């Protein structure tokens, strides 16, 4: 869990730096930064999505993930948690920002390829190198993101700890089906969520990205089941 703890602390430090610098940056620059981050998010998502090797596995994983995620209302729970934080910490006339920042940053820091592979590697082998590298990137990203979105980015550190910690702990249970192909399918499904998040950040769509998070767990299982079906 060392890599997870370091990553969590990196988000806290980066967000704090961004918040300290926020007041001295004009809105037009913070808006430009936000657009740049959204475009980079799309690039990261598209790059990761190309790692997928089986479209049928991806489709079933996303469908099953959507069904379970919607039934559990993961997006709603995240937004309600963000709303609680907003009611507690927002100033008068600033409603709407903290919840959005919390959800956006939480997903951005937790559904990328480095999160998935790094957490699984840490859980299976104890090697935290990838999570340490991700921590440096998240330190920079969180500082930039908090300039645009505010204090909600800081609160996303808690979600980073829970999500990555869960992946580390679940890696032992998933080890029997975590082949290289399975990990690629997990990255592919996660990268599709990154693309959806990037489109949301640009204001093009309003996809409930969090409701698709269970696709991570379904991807290796669906791939394993598909191995018993000829031609798939």
C-alpha cells in the first residue's frame, strides 16, 4: 500500500499548491488550462483504448458494468458525497464547483492505465515503481486542475486512496484471470471512461462515467469466459 499512500499524499500536496496559486491566476488562463487538461485527457483515453484486443469482450464488460453501476448508482453516490463537501466548504454564491471538481478529479486520477496496472502490479508483486511515477504526474496534474476547479480536487485524494487501495487488495483475488490480455482489456475499458470524462470536461457530453466503473472487474472475467467459446 506504500505506493497508494504516496500517490494520495502527492494529490494533496499538488492540490494545495494549486489552491495557493489560484487567486493570482486570471479566469481566462484557468479556463485555458482546463481545456488543455481535457484535451490531454482525451489523448490519454484514446491511447489506452487502442490496447484492447477483443471488441466483444469490451462490449460485454461495458454493458455489464453499466448495468451494475447504474443499479448501484455509483455516480449518484459520488455526486451526493461531493454535495456534502460542497455544503460544508463552499462559500455563498459558489455552489456547483466543489462537487463537480471532486467527481472529475476522482475519476481522472483513478481510471487511467497507470492506476490499473500500477495498483495490480503493487498488489501482485509489491513493486510500487509505477505508482511512484504516477504520483509525480498526479502532483503536477492536481496542481493544475485545482487552479481551474478549486478545492474539490483536494478532496479527491480520499477517493484515490480508496480506489487504488481496493485494486491492490483485489489483485490477489483476480490473479488467476489476470493475464496480459486481461490487463489490456481492463486498460481498454478504463480508457473509454477517460474519453468520456474528457468529453464531459469540454462540456460536449454529460456522461455518468462513474456508473461504468464496474467494467474493470468484468473485463478479465468476461475474457476468461470467452476463452471457452470457439471463435471469440
